[in-house]
C-alpha cells in the first residue's frame, strides 16, 4: 500500500473534555475528532465512547486511529504511524502497552532482541493508542452491540479482532505513554499506568516486517509482585504458568536461581541493598526470576541478543520492576526504588543470557527446549468434568517437575511433557498412577470402585506408587483398603485449570465482571481453599514416599465462610460490593451440610507438605486464567453457590481477554 489516509479520534468524558482538546491541539495539523461519552452519567465504562470513536471513520480513510484523552505521544508520532501502516497495512497496531501486562513483557523482549514489533499475547488489546484498518474499525460497533455486554472496550476489542482474524502487533518501543491523571473507569487500583518502553525513534525508522515480528513462545512477566510466564501452546493459544514451574520445565533449578540472587545481594551497592526491606523477599525473588528468564528466552531464540540500542534496552529493563510493583507503590516510591530495581534487572538478565546459552533451543528458536524426564506417571480423572479438568491441571504441574505424564483418556494433551493415552497402553512403562475422583457424592461409590480396579491393574503392571485425590464422600466410599494408594483428601481446590462451580469461583467471576457478589445462606459452613499448584506439590511428594496409612488432608490452614471468600475475591481481583442475603432470604436458602473439620497437620508430618500460596496470589492467578485462557464453563458441581442462577447463567465464559478491572490499560 503506497498511500495511507489516516483519520483519527480522541475519546473522552465531558468532565475531561479540556484534556482531550489539549491533546488534539498538540497533534496539529492532524485532524482528530473529539468524541464524548454519550451517556456521561451512566455506569463507568469506556465501551460506549469507544463504539462512537471507532464509528467515526470518514470516507476515503484507509486507517483509523483512536486515542484516549490521557495519551502522551513521542515527537514525530504520526509520521511513524503512517510508516507503520504502510509496512503492516492489514494488522491492528498498538502503540502503548501497560508496563505490568503480558503484552508489555512481549515488547521488552522484542526491544532486547532488536525487533521493531512484538506479537500480542492472549490478553486484552491495548486501546489507549490503537490503529485499525478502516474496514476493521467500521465493524467494531456492530460486534460490540452483539457481544459487548458487561466487558470493557479493550476486552471487546480483543474478542472482535480475534473473531475477525486480524493480527495484533505491538510497537517496540512504545510510541505512547499514559499521563498521570485519575481514572474515569474505576482503574485507580492499578496504580501508575506507564508504558513498557516509551521512547522516541529517529525519523525514517523502518517498521518493515521483512524479518518478522519477534518470535515469542515464552514471555516472562512480573505482575502484582509475582513472577509468571506466558507460554504458547501447541494449538497457538497462550497459557500462563508460575515462573518457578517454568524454570523446572526447562531444566533449571529455582533454588539455584535463589542462590544466584543471594550472591548478588551479598555484594550489592546501596541502591540494590535497600530492596529486600523495601519490597519484601518474595517480590524481590519474583523480580529476579523474571529478569533471569527474560535472558534465558532471549539467548535461546533465533535472534539471540541481537545488540539492541543501549538506551532502549535500559528503558525496557528499567520498567520491569516498577511495572510489577505499581499496584503497591505510587510514583514517588517507585522513583526511589527504580535505580536498584534496574541494577537487579540488569544482573538477572545477564545471568539468564549465560544460562540460556547452555540450554538447547526449541525447534524454531522460540525458547529453550524441555529436557526429557526419566520418570513417568499416569494421571486419570474419574467422573465428570470437574475431575477431568483437575486431572489435566495436575498433569501439567507434574510435567513441569521431573515427570513425563500420560493423561489417561484425553483426546489430546497440549501441555509440554503431557501425552494423551488410552486405557490399553497408558500404564506401559509407568512408575506411578494418580487418580482424581469427582466431587459428586451421588457417584462416590461407583468412582471408588473404578479407582480401586484401576489401582489393582496398575499394581499388576508393575506401577510402584499410587495416589488418589478425592473429596469427602469419595474418601469415605474408598474405605480402609485403598490398594496401597495414598489418599489425599482435598479442601476447596481453586486455581488455573479448575472450574468446579464453587462458591469461590463464582465470587471471582462476579468480581471479574465488576458485579456485586451476593452471598447465599450458607451460614456456618466453612471451606479451606487449596491452590492447585500446592495440591500438585502434595501429589508429587506422595508419589515419592511409601503409602500413608490414612487419608491426608491437603487444604489451607484457615477455614473461611462464604462471605470471607467473597471478600477475598473482591480484594484480590477487583473491588466490588459483597452483599450477604438478608435474614429472610437466607432462611429460605437450602440447608448445606457443613464441611468436616480438617487440618493440613497430618500432611505436613507425613509428606513434609504445607500450603505455600497466599490466597490473594492464587486468586489473581485464577482470575487471569479464567479471563485469558479458559474455554466454555462445565456444568456446576454443586460445591456451594453465590446466587447460582445469576452467576452461572449470566456470567459469560471467559475467553482470551481480560475483563474490566484486571486489564489496567484503560482510562
């Protein structure tokens, strides 16, 4: 395309119209329309205004640019936009990424490897400064009218572009930043919302895709003080995993990473030495792990360490720590911490480059390959979708340890190290068996009998270790003779890969959608949540030890009622009202049997296990999975409810986008 005819709009609220007019004046001689919220007194959302902004494409325009009123642009911005549109005419081009997001992490990796573009991960589409081909822009309003509902504009945009088959590319570096002005849409809890790598580029900079966008199959990111990695699955979709699991997946030891951090801190200068007390050891380790893994995946890619501009590399590494801590600290505190965080990021990145150079690259240069494991375990789900999904989640966690895993009865298995296997071949060569029993009390006896038959077959095939993961009814149905298997009786399991319709899941879903959480009448009932990765660790430990002589409770240490669970979801995901039903309605609610009193003390003695994941951290990880990665929701299993009809009937199944309140890039 030789000619680019650019049109544009600035979207705003009447209370901030002057801010938008100032932005338009700074953009002269470009012609940008001022688009006001058509319902300024309505519920806070940018979608109404976004629909109008994307519908304002004049005849003759080839591309349409929409800016939010708090955007800050680099010098020569519009010349770069036109050059980018000529280079990549059919893609959606985002020129800003929020510094704590997965997309921001992709931009950092692109900068550090000398690429001009990064592919978007499965996340909301950054809409602070976004360019669309004109025909694509024209179609947004109709799609939003059909599918917008309760979601934010960046979520609806992500779903729209995916449905339309339009690729999303992220500018590296970002050519737009976010001004420090209060949010109009209840996003103040996201803290400062800076860009991943905001920097000017010389006139005439090439935006060509001749070398392609950065190939990214693993994107380490630091968010809410936690280290995570977005990984591309075999089907092209993205899946998030905790950084310590990813380290083990690629053959690195998390303990060695901690030792390297300790060595660095022993000789730290004054700017780095203040960090342990200032941000806490867990966040410090997470920041270090993220920087280290950025080096690892850069070193094992096809264009490893391609010699990026030194200043751009400094800018990219310099936002890593601040972005991951921006919900805890304001601008002033972050400014004091950033020199030390940058020093540590530089050191961690250098360690990662050295470690990555010793690893085998995966085919295609997308990151390090996963070493083959010598131990093999078969994992099977018994019963309905709850057991099947939990079995899949445990299979992935075990494969990130030191197991090759066969998922019994799966049609396919996309997680690295997990293979699908049928009943006739699955046990061949296996050293261990894990069976997950469904939580449905009505099917407990049948599931117990199936599990015991499978256990006997496994023992006859030479399988030396067996674990049964079961709820209360299934544990009772098994009886004292478990065929030599260790029984792990679970608390309320939650986390990525789990959709059990529980009271906690429904609270998280309502919080994701910024809806009040109305708690039903489970007075007196309490649950002990256990994060799925912690449950997987207990399974792993049980597979290495002789069978326990009694069921072991694998659960959290604190029992919480439905209101407390709802309050935890609101605090971790998005602040929403928690509204217990009034006494009259509560009295009419179905009676619920109370959970038995449990304690992880026996598991601590027998397995050396204890729950490690804080509830807030686990809920954030779960909400990200529900928002970005989960497919259609299975039928609820009856584990408790938060207004079940409303929660399961009107809460949309989450796709690859982040709902309002978790995105962080909106106004």
